[in-house]
């Protein structure tokens, strides 16, 4: 009887995890990584229901627990590396990495980066600021143009703002901006990277691969409920970045 009751509980838990995972995958936000993880956990729980040997069950549970702990450690490391660096106050140049634009309007994630850019410009009144990002699906203008417009509307000195409107990835953001800075004779030593705190570690890693010495001036993640999903999504993105530059 206990066995059957336990199986019923596992079935219910498996169903809940899979349903939640599917919902997250189809939401009009970037929750698919979290959704996929929940679906995988649901499938694992259902697998436990089919396994009769307690030893095998215990081994599988241990393996999954180690995997989840590893994910938490990796996300914690990404979080630590995403903190602001006081050395950013000495930077002569900064880059604001692009994010989604809805029509002509910067998304909440991009507005957060631009608000950080406004802070940086106040603290570094002579620094050049590159805004980098091309035009993607659902965007009427390039991300760079949307960022320029936002900074201008918020009183920034746009004579110090340089647009790079062609890039579509973080690697292209940095590579294209480096080429543009070289053409302009702008010194990128100690380049200040302005992006979301969850994105900072990967951006700095890619910058180092391009020979750019960088410091962080991270933007806070808004809304905070998205934070865990963003950090989780960074893990496969980091692997992809490493493969791209190996």
C-alpha cells in the first residue's frame, strides 16, 4: 500500500513539474531554459516511479542532486563576477551592450542598462560611450539607435555617444566596437562594460578573448523575478561563448 501511495505522489509531482515547464517554455518571455529544466526534472521523477530497486533510486537521486548543486555554484560564480568594479571610475570608454527593443522602445532589461550608462556618464564626464546593437525581429530601429534616443531624452551629452548598429551577438558587440574604437583612436584599455549583472561574466570573458582589458559597471536586473532564469540561461550561453572563441 505504501508503495502505491508513493507512486501516486511521484506521478503527481512529475505531472506538476512537466506542466509548469511547458507553461514556462511557451510564455512570451525567455523562460525556456527554466522550463526545460523543470520538464527534465519531471521526467526524472516519473522515471523514479518506474524503478523498483531502492539502491538505483538512491544513486539517481544523488546524481541529480549533485547536478543541481553544480548549477547553483556556477550561478553563484556568475553572480559574484557581475558586481560593479570601482575601477570603472577611471575608464576612458564604455560599451553598453544591446538588448531587446520593442518597436522603438527599449525593453526593461535595456532600460536598466541605459540607466546604468547615465550613472557612468555622470561619474566619468569625459568618457566615450559606445552603444552597440543591431536591428532584430520586432524592432523598428536598431538597438543602438534606441539606446542613443533614450540617453538623449534623459539629458545625456550625446556628443560623447557613438553608435554601433550592426552587431547581433555579444561577441559581435565587442568585436565591432573594438574595430570602431581603433578607427576613432579611442583607447579601450580598461573598457567599462555596461550590461546586466547576469550577463557581465560572459561579456568580460569574451572581451578578454578579443584582447580587451575590461571592468564592470553592471545594471540591476529588472524585474527581479527574472533573475534566476537569466542566471540559469547564462550557463549554456557561457559554454557557447567558450566554443566560439576556442
